[in-house]
């Protein structure tokens, strides 16, 4: 079964860090680009970051550039998002999403169930 | 990276057709045929409905179709059904390894 499972979310104080993980199974992970997409409570989808199959192409939304770092470990079939200097506006459900292409198409055909990040003092 | 512009809401009766627009700029929608559309029901993860402007993934009904003209992409749903009621989002490649979503459109089936 094709599956993405996120973990690492939680309650964190402003200015602190958090690392999200996404475990992939059921497909050849290193053939595809991967992304993080977030959704604040009651709001729309926001693309956060994407990484190509070989980590050769990486992109970030302006809202997180310089604070978040995306990475992947193809040997472990895993995607990561290191989030530093967290702000209240980063509070959201963070989805891991598989791209249909090796590069940033973007066409997110597989989504995880998300992991909630709450930034509050 | 400005969000793509979608109408906040659209509605239609069962059996009718509706179209949701998604307006970007010459830097995103207008420059690339890389627009995708997503359906999201409350409390659920989004589902890919259209990619590369007009292609349907396997398993998606042919009642869903996509098109583009200039800086505006469109999603058309024909033969509206009650289960089509959901939020819909467009998404486009925006160059330099960046991606942008639209603000979302709430579809109500009357």
C-alpha cells in the first residue's frame, strides 16, 4: 500500500525548533520529488517546500525561507523538515506529499494525514 | 510568490456544470503548463484531480476537466453530484523551484 506517515509535530514555544519526518512506503521513494504543504486551522493550503528526487533542486515559500530546511534520505525512504525560529503563524497541519514527477512538477498524487504543529507560549 | 486568485465560492445544482477559475501571472500560470487541481473534503487530505493543466490521474472521473487561457486556469465539473461538494484548490509551478496555491473555492451543490 502506498503510504506517507508524518511525525514530529507538537506544541512548541515561539523561537524554538521542531523537526518533522515523513516515512514513505509502497513506492520507489527515490524516483520522485517530495513536498511539504501546510494548512492553518480553517485556512487554505500553502506550499512550504519541495525537493527533487536527488536533492538537486530545492525550493521554499518566501514565508519560511531562511528558517526551514527540507531534506531527504533515500536510503531510509524518509523526508524531513527542520523548522527553526518558529512563529505563531507557522501553526498549521503539515502534510507530506509525493510529486508525480522526479522534479517539482508539481502534482501531488499521494498525501499523508498530516502532523499538527502549534506554536504558542 | 503571491497566491493564485480563486473565487471564494461557487454553487450549482445536481446535473449542472460549474467552472472554477484560477488567475495567476505571467510568472506562474502563464509561463508553465504545470497547473494542478485538488479536491478537499472536510477533515480529509487533499486529492489530486487534474495535473499538467488538463490531465486526469487514474481513477478520477471524466466529469472533471482542466484548461488554461493566458494567465488563467480553469477547472470544470460537469454533471454535478452531491459528493462533489468540497473545497477546491489550484496550484502552479512558479519558477525557480517554487510552487504557489490558490486561496481555495468552496463548491456548494444546491
